[in-house]
C-alpha cells in the first residue's frame, strides 16, 4: 500500500465529520486528570489556581470567572411596588414603622410567589 492511499484528498480534512459532540479535547483531559490527582472538587481546584501567584494572570482570571457561579449567586433585578410613607423614619411611630415593614414584606412575598 503506497503513501498515496493514506494521503488526504485536497480540501478534505483528516476527519470530515469533525470531533464528535461532547468528546473532550486534550486540554480538557489534562485538566480533568490534574483535578482527579489532587482529589479536590472542581471549585476547590479553580480556587487554588486563582490564588496561586505563580500562575499567569490571564489563567488566574479565567479560573476566577469559572469558579464565580459556584461561590456567588447571580443577582437578578426585581421590580417591587411598595407604598411607603414619605416621612423620615425618625418621624414614624413604632406602630407606623412596623406596619410599613409588614406591608413591604407582604408585597415581596406576593411578587416572588412564596
């Protein structure tokens, strides 16, 4: 069998279908092996990377971004209509303040579906 039989035709890649969906690339496999060897959870491994000052800053930032959703919940905007007396808090009686707080809590529960 000559070399020509194993050569790719012009314009055709080595694997016309490409890498199968969901298959890991070499870098992903190396990272998974490192994590497995350390015995750390992925978020713990990412934390160790972004805290390691000997690692490049770009890699530390990437690790911090990847770890952020596991550590900090994403904030969402909430619209709430709560009628409050426009007087200063100091001017309200304890009963008026308690009523305003209770009304706001009810509004929050009603709008959040709890």
